[in-house]
């Protein structure tokens, strides 16, 4: 949380010390000054300062000098702040003369008070050691804090956990080596480690592919934002994934099983109504659970919901923003919940963890490969089978519309006309 402290009431970040670091930091809470009284500015700094604190704790756990870790990060930030990548003196010795002269000229133009620190950053005063894979996420988070502006707490949690899991799997399979030393052979070893689990049926190919994507993206960001000219060794290593991720329910199954009287009676009211809301909107559970009253328009001549960015949550993609008319069981679900679903707001994973096993245990999943998310594919297939124009179907689904498109797309009346043909 952000709290004002001191005579000037400048904001400070207060967070509980994670249990992982309890034996290197005995405090219950840590207080990190943000040096501003603007909540907007403070919030923009939270990810950066927290990542720096995590780096210090991780360094202490690994037996490294946290001051050295902080110095390395500071020199990189100074160099990048004036438009240069940090290079050690050893690397500069092999650089073109023009690169060295450009750096010297920049140092000479810096005010005397800053000349020493900028000179250290641009002329490679410290030989920075290799970044361990165990520190990759912290460095990546520090470099890309702007990319998560607008994320909700739940989105940040899921974003962080997926990448930390990928790092942990790499360390288990390959080891905690320097990021700079990762080669294609190391990546192929990691791929082989995953293949033994995929081939044995222990995990799906998609699970392994997520690790490849997350690690590859972190390396790409590191290379790009620290001025490293190197190919990404994760390119082209994904497994072919032939699992059917778009499996829809048969319409007869939805009407005869899921919507059978009493079939969902064991769920709490909000969990059940989120499922009903999915059926005739095709919206993602994460979109529905975060809807608030201003986005649920029931007093319009065409009741509808608007999927739009909110102060506490960012959409999956910019194409996800859309208006969806309400009909049938979905309209009734929102009439019962005009303010949304506060029990699951920001907690789509909690909703899924309740509803998925409930449907499985009560015989409401058409096959072992079906999930509640399959309702979204039923909605899409229903539109397609009614010959709904592809642009309109994509707009209702929140998908990219290919090509150049003019205007606002289908009107609410037009969209309702298509939904009414398939609504349960």
C-alpha cells in the first residue's frame, strides 16, 4: 500500500516481507520511500523499486553483495538514460573508435556534478559479471515496468508467477548459469527435458511452449533494452501442439445438460450467473468478473455490456474492447447482478477453480477436453453457422479484424440480430 510519511507527507511503499526472505530480513514490513506526493507518479514507480528490493534480497540469499547488484543496476540505468548501452571497459576496448569518442564527448557535455557517475556508466568503470538466470526475472521486470501500467493485482500476479515458474524449470533442467552464456545447445537441452514429460503424457505441449515463450520474451527484452546484439536462442523451439484448444460444446449439450433445471444448483449465485453470462455473450471469464455497474447498461433500448479498460485492469489486447448486446439467460444474469460480480472481481482464476471441477464432478463437461471456456467457442461457432459476417463475429469475440477497416463496425441493433438467432 502507499502511505504518506515524514514532514512533507511524501508517499512510501509499505509491503510485507515475503516469507522467502524472512531469514535475510527480520522485518515484518518494508518501507520504501517513493519521493513524491503524487499517487499517480508513485504508482508508476512501485514496480521498479519493488524489483530493486527483490534483487537485494535475492542477492543476499545467493551470498552475493547486494551493493554490487545495486551498483550494476544503477550504472545500466544511467547509461540507458543518456542513450547508451552499458559496456564494460573490456568490451569498449574492442568497440569501434567512433563509439568510444561518442561516449567521451557525451561525458564532457555533462554538468560537472554528474560527470563522475555518467563517466563511470559510459566508460565501463565496473566489470559487471554475468546475470544469473535466477536474477533474470527481476532484471526483466525492472526493464519493462511500463508494459504493466494498468494491470490489476490479479493480472500482475499471473504475469509474475508464469515467468518465475519458467525460470525455476530452467534452473531445474539446465542450471543457474549466467544469462549471457546461454547458447542454442542449452535451449535444446531444456527442450529435451520438456519432451520427456510431454511424450510421457505428464504435461501437454502447450505447457512447455509457455516456458519457451516466456523465457524467450525475457531474453529478447533484455537484449533489446540493454543494447545486446545477439540472436534469441529460443527461436523456433516450440513443440507442435495438436491439442484442440477451441473445442465447443454441442448446442444440444448446453440446453439439455448445462441449462437443465437444477444442474448448476450447487454453485453460489454469482459463480452460476457468470457462467450464464458467458453463454450468450462469448465473453472471457476474466472480462466478465471485472465488469462494474457503468459497463452494464440495462436501461438502454438494447441492454448490453461494454468490455473496456478500467482503472484497475487492462484488457488482453486493444481489440478486446467491444459492446455486446444481452439476450436470454445472459440478460437475466445481469438483471440479477446489475453491479457486476464483486465476489470474483479480479479473481477469474478463483472462479475457474470452483466451476471447472464442479462441472466435471457433475457430468456437465461434454468430454475431458471441455472446460467452461468452451462456451466461448460454442458462441463463436453459433454465429459462424448462421453466416454472421466474419468482421461482426470477430468484433463480438474481441478478436483482431484483418485488413483495413473503416467505421465503427456493426451497430448494436445489428449485433443483437445475430445474437438473438443463437441465444439460449
